[in-house]
């Protein structure tokens, strides 16, 4: 028997019911569904119960279908109704949970007229339900659960997009990511593979004796990278603070001072900069520090890390990225910074004047806003980098663009720093860390002059860190890489590989 006062759709075939909804506005559909919620409540049914008695996940049922069916085992499944079809006095419907989909079959003479009417009239596509019954196969071989009882778990008030109409726009997909995950298997795979990726990164570091640490996100002086920070106010201490721009580089070096020999952190970092297919303002990064090691030890370690993670996450070393064929299992050649620039542009960065560099940048149609020498050289390098497929290892970076890296004993003008180059972009770096406090202070002072002259990405002086170095830090190598690597291996813009990217409010 139907709930009192409910006209319902009992006499309307399912297709006509869908037509009815398709000719209603979104607000009208919502109003109709709210009315159904009230009718459920009047019938003594809670449309939003706090728990479910689910006994099995659908994927487990499908894996053991024949055994469960033969044993006539009573099962309780739960999930979202994704489709339903009327067939006489019965309804076939699709039920989907996180990892599986199964057909449900509900028949009036089995479940009872009242329950059948409630299911037919009050359960819509998009609702979460719990169903109880036994398994069988239809004449067409469709694996099905015959419903002996059901329970509404959550009544949806808005309809799911029919056949994904209206969410083809990239911005809309990212804004309503939860709907994207419902209908787009590739997007769901990103979430799953992202978890595998970072778990593999963690696993590789732990297996190699690195201790996972957490370092502050709020800092009074940001350091560890060339980037513009976000600024906020700490009410309790009544001070302005910055969101960190590295995964605790200067903090992890303090741990080296304290006697820890291998540490790493996987965490969120924040940079108040532009957006592109490779750049975001908040993202996940891994950084690690290794005492008594140098940059060569670290790039060998990190190279193996990338291979381990690629194998774990994607099952291959070979990828097609930005038009380049990439094989992480191949040899990674060493590329000299200044030699590569000279080869590609004809510029000798050691001898060229600032004016000559600017002229060459103009000829190459490379935009630049900061005109200090470090930024000019870096702009030339970034032009050259786009032409390198890799995987390759860039070495011998000039000291002027590496304020935290140790100088080479062979040439004090270059540093013991490396960058991993894949598909024309940097996807990781590291160096022999500078542990000379006097040298570090001088380099910070140069960076400070750059900041005062308008370079908002130049690093700040961290006197507390300099003091920590004065207590002595052993020879140390560090590395850092972000989720850009994951997005490259997925073959997607980095924004699309985040679970919920930041969006401008409507």
C-alpha cells in the first residue's frame, strides 16, 4: 500500500517516468524529491539512516558468485542505484559501490506489494540503498541478486547527469569532481593511482632507512626554494606568518644538525604564483636529506626511486609525455648547464653581459620580468630545457642561481646540484647541501638584495637557520620532487591529477 496521500508513478512506465523528470527544471526535480523524502518519513522510513548492515562488497560477490549462488547464501549489498528498468510486476536495477556493479531484481510477489510500490515510487537513480537477497543468473547470463528486502540509505535530492550531459566542460568537471568520479573511470583511476604513487615513494624511502618526519607549515621566514609565499596572520601569537614553500628543507637540515642521518617528508607546500599545466599554488611534495652523502649519491638514489615508483604505480618504465618517448629504465645522460645553453643558444653565460643575455632572450621571444643576472640566466635555461626529452640529469648549475647548494671543489662558480629533466621540464632536483654558515649567510644576503630590488621570489635571510649551521651540520645531500612527476606519468595537466583542485567560486 502506498503512503497516504501519494499519487506516485505506479501506473507510469519507467521510460515515461524518466521523460517526466527530463521535462522538469532542476528546482522542480529537487522539490519533487524533497516531497518523496517527506513521504518516506510519514511512512516511518528514515531516508538518511546512520548505518548499514552490508555484509559484502559487490566486487567480492562477483569474484565468488558461483559459490555464493550455489550455497543460496543470503547477502546484504549496498551502493548507489545507477539505472532501473520496469518489467511487468518487477524492476531490474543496477547497484554500484566503490569497486563493483551488480544487477538487482525486485519482484512484487516476492517482496510484497507495499514494499514494491515504495521502491518503485520513492527510489530514484542516484539514491543509495541496501538490498538483501540471494544470487542467480538471468537467461542472458546476467549475474543478479534477487531482492527479498531493501532499505534506503540516502535519498538524493538532485539528479545525476544523464549520460554525462552538461559536464563535458573541463572547469565544470573539476568544480563538480564528485560527479566526475561517478561517471569517469579515468578520473577515478587518477585517485587510486595517486595513492599508489605516494605510498610507493614512502615505501622506497623507508626501505632505504629514511625516517619520515613532519615539519612546520607556518613559518616566520620562508626558505628552501625560490618562490613567492602566501601570507596570513596567527591570531594567538599576533604575528604574521607564511605558508611554507618547501617540504621543510631548512627544518630537515636542522635535524641533520641534531644528528639524524636520513629524513624525509611528504607534505603540502604553497606557492603564490601562476597556474599552468605544470604549476599549482598548493600541492604535494617529497623532500629528503641524507647525511654523509653528496649530490651524486642522491641522484643515483632518486633515479632508482623513480623507477621503483613507476613500476609500482604504472607497471612500466616507458611513457609518452608531451610528445616525447620516455624510458625511465634507460641510461640518464649527464648534461652540463652552461654547455647546453651554449649549444642551444650560442650564449656563454660565464662571459656574456646582462645586456647580451637580454638581447638573446628577446631574439628567442622569451618573456622575463626580473632583470637581475640570476633570473636572466635562469630564463635562458628554461628556454633550453623545453627541448630536452630525457630522462637526463642536469649538473654544474651556476652558484648565482643556487643559494643553498654547496660549491664544487673543482670550480667554485658552479654548485653540486642536479635537476632531473623529463619531457622538457624539471621533475625533481637535489644537491650537496651548503653547510658552511659563513658562505650561507653571504648567499642569503645576496638573495635579500635581490628581494629589495623587486625580486619577490628571492629567498629570505633565516638567521635562526644560520645559527643552527654554526653548531655544525655534517656533509648532507637533499632532494625534492612534487606531484608534477605523477601528472607527467599520467599524461595529464597537474590540475587534473589533483583530487579537488582549487576553483574560483561562482
